[in-house]
């Protein structure tokens, strides 16, 4: 996995509180272990992962619940249908869908990240295999 600015990412992660930092690092390791050519960068003041120049996975670390979330999305090249069925149906029961192409995986704490890790690997691999471009 390539990183667009590893020093900035190191600083961002280092500045997190201990619990959040541990969750983020485990998620970064999990995402980095996928057999996909991702580029890690900072988006929304959090780690984000691009595939073929499009953001596909972004962490949400600044939400009202104070929880770590992964946002699965398809960048800006594919129209979003908020009432449509998710493009990924085999979501291991861990994805909360906001539209056909945007969903969230929420983690309560480090133990929850570990408990969801195997299913998350399968979900992310399947998610990244979906063509992010608009269907013709």
C-alpha cells in the first residue's frame, strides 16, 4: 500500500487518544493487509484509502457518537441512490447502509474491532472488487 504523506499520517495517528489510536492502527493494518493496490492519504482529518484514484474507504473519527467508523463509499464518479439496495449484499451483518453505494461499519472499542476483523476483511475485499464507475 502506498502512502501519499506518511509523516502527516504518523502525526495524525500519534495525536489521537490511546483507545482511538489503537483502533485506528488495527484498522490501518487490516486495510493494509488486503491484496489490493490502495493509496493511503488523509481525508476528513482521518486515514482514507483510494483505489484507482477514487476514495473507497475513509475513517470517520469525528462523529457525534465519539466512535471509530469506516465509511465505505465510491468517490464522486457514481451517482448515489439513498433508497436503493446496497451494491454489496454479503456485508457480514456489520455494515449499516445509507444508500446503494455508501455504508458505515462502527466500532465500539478495540475489542469490537478485533471481533469484527475477519468479517471486515471479507467485506472490504468484496467492496473493493466492485467497479466504482457509474454503470453504463
